[in-house]
């Protein structure tokens, strides 16, 4: 298992937790991104790869591209 594949479930869990805490748990709604993928300003290579993979899989699943910020 690569480091990127270890990080993706953590990122998803945080995104769902934050959304649920605010009563809103939409990542994509009506084909439009409702969330961002947030990483550090100077992330390690594995974090960049994980964020790109997450963005790619979410685009394949939903058709929307979540911005990486």
C-alpha cells in the first residue's frame, strides 16, 4: 500500500466529519463542487499525489472537479 493510498481515506474522513459537524455533508451537489481539497502550502510529495488521486476519483464518481487549495 502506497503512502498516497493511506492518506486518501484520512482526507475523506475529515471532509465527511467537518461536513456532518456543520449539518451539511455535500461534497458535490447537483454536479457542482461544494467542497475543496485542502492541503498545506508546501506539502510533501505524497500529500500532493494523494490530493490529485482524490480529486481524480471524485471527478470520476461525480463528474465535478473539487479544487485543490
